[in-house]
């Protein structure tokens, strides 16, 4: 995970890597009795040595410990890697800030090949469960006990799971390519896409009768593959793009649309959709 863009975020916040100078505020927040009891791995008291261990955890290549910063203040922190966990300073509660921060972080996480995410919540942590549910995480059907360092006891918890396919279905990406954008094709696009099919037939494209099966077969489940609809700034559908391991295949609704957009769409897609910086969720 390289860059966490908050350019499209509805709130003015920054996601950045944790730094050594964050150590004092981390100690302060993780000693707060309104925060610490909900985090299983946080002992009490939480001192300098515990903060150093947390900073070291953030240096692991598969773990991304990120500060949520708003107005120059450290509002909270999230870690995305083998699992997902987070906290928010009580001064920032009730603003939807963590929802938006997690949306950016998870979208970036799933913009490249990545395993499912699991977040574990104490059964009494209604606020965190609401955040995860709003993002589309699925609660597992059974509870489990988890050891909490702060209380030195096992507490009932529930896992909330998000798969890459689930994320992309619930939060379809919009890939901006200058004058046009790409969005994943859906079954509701079938009638329009039929009008774009080559009249003479093609070994790549389906027949009108098999367009719905084609859409499902190539439904976007994460980069680099998928069937996308090319739309203009008014969201008018003007073409489709089939992305595979090979050269992208394009079809347009009209010769005029093809002449106007074919070359620059092809050039942008040749870089791979994971490298398009404007890859974001609608």
C-alpha cells in the first residue's frame, strides 16, 4: 500500500504513516479509559515501551499503521493488514470521521490484490459495530472469546468480515481518465452494451443473447480484470472496456465516440487500473 489519497474525501482529513513524534499522543490516547478497554492488545497502563512496540508493529511491511489527522491534530489511528483495528479520540466522536478514514484506507487496500479483512469487536462496542456495518462488513454468525490485555480477561467478541469482491460490489470504483471515467458493468447495463457489440461478431465479445452471462463472467472482482462501462462527464454510457491480462479490448457506441476517446483510454489502461491515481469509490 503506497499512497492514501484523501482528495475525494468528504471531510478534511489526512491519512499518514505514524511517526516517532506521535509517541506522546499515542500514549495519551491509549491510556484513555474511553478507548483502551475496547482494544484487545492494549495493556494498561500504556507507557513508552508499549508505544515503542506499537511503532515497531507499524514498520512491518504487511501492516499499515496510519494516523488520522484533522486540522493538524491527531484524531485517531487505524491499522490495516492481517486484521483491521482502529480508535478515535473522544473529542472527534460523532462526526463520521472514522467511517470516511476507513473508507479511504480499505479502498486503497483493495485497489490491488489483497486478502479479506477481519475486524473484531467487543459485543458491547455498539459504535464500532455500527461503523463496520455501514461500510458493508458482514458479521459472523457466532461469537468468540478474545483475551483483553487491559482487563486481563476473556471477553465476548464478534468478527466482521469484508472480502475484496464484497467491497468492490458495495463500493464500485470510478476510474477517472480525463474526459471519461470507467465504472464496473452491471446487469442493468445489458441493453446498452448490446448496442455497442460489433455487428460482424468477434472472438472477444459475446452475442446479444449471451451478454448477461458475459457481464457476470467478467464482473469486476478486483484489479486487474473486469468489464467496465466508459461514461462521459454526464454519466452517459458511450463504450465498454474489457480488462484482462492482455491488451484491453474496447467497444464504443458510435464511431464518433471511438474517434474521440479510443486512443487516450487505451493509453491510460495500458498502465493498469491499479496505477491510475484517480481510482476511488463513488
